């Protein structure tokens, strides 16, 4: 378990749930995942909540993340958006609540952050954080509210290793989570550097990339609805990549985000 700056803990790997059905999320829970990553924008919070209830596990064993979309930025709207998510999930509380994107043009993310602090203080949210925030945006949140996010979830994979952002998160005591840790839709699994490490350790290419994430200190959130792949993605703690392998994987980095979603200009509602 990884300790957050608010004293809470989270598992070192989670299951991304975008577009997954309740049955697929339930399969992930049966495989052993205990951290579920969702968002109001994904449109399937009700399926995630149903899987939690159907799992037979104690609620305290499962950590559920969801995210505030841009259309609910602002103090009052954030409270409203949270209520929508909580009803969708059918849960009494959320373990980790994130601002999905900063949307600096709206200039309301600090107001949303204040609302999230109040939700945390009321016990309706266990931990609060952000997604896709840059160093200046993180500085502003802390300077204006006195509360540093517990988590910053960012695009992170060997093609976009985000060394600067990871170092900044670490210096602030923020845990970095990795969305799209396998560079979904790209050829990372066929890259020879990845393939060589996979052969050396007798594991899959995906396992190598996910292990690279965890050895960097990040928490990857791979998404899969296939039971076999879910189990495989979770089974990454029986081997350790060498320093040379870690360096080789990190040098695969390219100069741009694969999806072009620059937090300074990207808008998502």
C-alpha cells in the first residue's frame, strides 16, 4: 500500500473502468483489484457501484475513485456534481475524488478545490486530488487553500515518461497515478526494448510496462475487461526491472503527448 499525504493509503495498482460493464468491473474485483478508477464523464459510475455491491466484499476493502467534469466546475456546481456521482455509484462515500481537468480558461478549479476540501472534511470523501494538473496549477491550489492534492493522475507511459512532472509531484508529497499506462492504441507492446525486457523476465510486454510504472513510484491504472488480462496486469510484483532496463524504457520518451491533451489549453466537459 502507498501512503498518501493525508495519511490514507491506496493500492499500488488500480483498474481503469472506462466503458467497462458491471460484469467486467466485477471480474476485476474477483481478480484482486481493490482500487477502481471511474469518472462522471465515463458514463458508467452506476456499473462500477453495482460491481462493488455484487462483489460480496466489505465496502472498506474497495477504494473507488471518481472525477469531477468541467461542466461542474465552481464551488456550488462541484457539490452538485459530487451528489450526481454519489447517486450514480449508489455508495455512501467516495474514497478518492479528483478534478478531472483544470480547464484554466474557466478559472474555477480553485473554487472546485475548496468545495472538495469541505466534502473531505465532512467525511463524504476520504481523499482528494487532481488529474492532469501542471506545477503552476498545483502551486496555485496549495497557495490559495493551504491544502495540497494527495494524488495527481497524469498521462504516463514510456512514450511520455513525464520526468519533470513526476519529480514535481514527489517534491510536493503528491502521489502520481498513471492514466493510459500502456499507451493504449499505440505500438508500445511491440517495441523491441519492451520485448527484450519481457523475454528476460519471462513476462508479457504489458507486465514490463506496468512494472516500470510502479518502480518509478507511480500507480498505474490499466484498463481491461478481459479476465485473463486483468489477472496478468495485476501480477507484476514477482520480478524487478534492472536499472539498465528502467533507463532504456524511459528513453523511449517522445516530445509530445500521444493524445495532444495539453492541460494548459485542453477542455473537457
